[in-house]
């Protein structure tokens, strides 16, 4: 099979079977022991690599692409180099998980719902491939559910970062537009330093105060905004009069600021502790878009070029 044909496999929703994952692991071991790393020499050696007759040259060619797709190897000039920080050869299950995280098959969202996996909605080829590596049905279900959770968390982080960057840029633009370019350099993206502060962005305001902004970003449309709110964020909102919530919307490649709320208006939406049984740590909050103030709370009313409440 030619290189172009192998590459086309990924575009067709291809999931590697246990056999190909094992070929990739064997190839990783060869490279880690100082085997031929030149791409041309390596592929010429595929027919000669020791495998006890288990793997053909084609299998190692697929294995090479699996290593590339999972990030365990990379092309540097004309050579193939394995990632130096890998402690040892991966297991087939670890390699399959890394592969699925990279390709993010569209069926994963469909087949994983709540705490169950609906196998009948999974493409037959993908079913066979995953089952060849994880034979036990219960373990396979746990694997797919854990994979879905990890991908959701990754997506949440990426979407959240887009919103935070949009707020940082919007604060700078708002201050400059209000004639306070001297304050622009004081806008800080503090969540890059720590995510335990209870807010993501610190910005000066034109009224001489500081605003600490917690940014929540959503992909969903509609009249209601839903997001998770942590106990640490609630403590910051209740104790710090400069704390504000800012809501952003991601649509395709564009991120826009929808509006903001003072912390005091969120407190009534939070759950109550059920002592002595326990305390809440994270809660889903829902608010109407119409409850949001427009813009950002960094330009005082007296300096706003247009109407809007800045405090």
C-alpha cells in the first residue's frame, strides 16, 4: 500500500486493529534501540525487521503512521525520531487511546451517553478494531466513557482559553477606545499563571479600580447560558467586590463577549451546603442572556463613549 493510500485511511474514520497497534509498538522498540532512523532506510528495512513472521512490511508502514499520529514519533528532516520523554513502549490500549484522542472520531459522541455506551451506533469497523484490543465488554465500555470524558475536558479547556483571550483583548480595546491607552499594559491573563485564584483576567478600570474577571465561555446559543461554577469561584465572588463574571460565546473560529454580571447577583443561584453531610464543590449555573450587562465592566459610565453601566 502506497503512502498516499495509507494517509487516506485516516480520512475514512479508520481505527487501527490490535495487530497494527502491535506493529507500531514493535517499530517503536526498534527505533528506541537505535535501529535505522532514515525514512528511506527504515522503510527498506521493514521486510527485514525481526517479528517472528507476525508482521509484513505493510504492517510496519501502518505502524509508522500510528506513531506519527499519536505523537510518539516525528519526522525531522529525512529521519524518524521517537519522542525522547516516553518512559517505555506503550501498551496497545494506551496507544489506541492516544490515537482516538488525536482523531476524535465523530461516532464517539453518539455512542457514549450518560454512563452507558450504545454499541449499535458504532460503525462496524470501529467496533471490531476496538474490540480486538479491549476484548472484555465492561472494560471496553469504561475505556470509551473515560475517553469521552477526557476529550470533553480537553475541549472545555480549549474553548475556555479562547474566551479568556477574547476578554483580554476586549479589555485592552475598551481601555484604548476610552482614551486610557496607559492602562492597556496592566491587563493580565492570570489564569495562565494559576487556575486557583477564582478569576481569569485582571484589568484596570477607568474609574481607578481593578476588575477581577472570571470568564465563562459557551458554544451553545439560545436565551439561556449554562456553565459550571466552582466553590473557589463562589468564594471569590462573595468576598471580592471587584469580582465580575464575563460570558463569552464561541462560534466557529470567532469568539465574542456577550456581557457580564456582578458577583453578588450570582450568589442567590448557588446551592446550599447540607451540613453535616457535606459541602458542594461544583455546581451548574443557568442564567438568562437578558440578565447580562452589555460590554465589559472596565470603562466607567462617565468615560463611556456610548451608553452602558460600567460599575
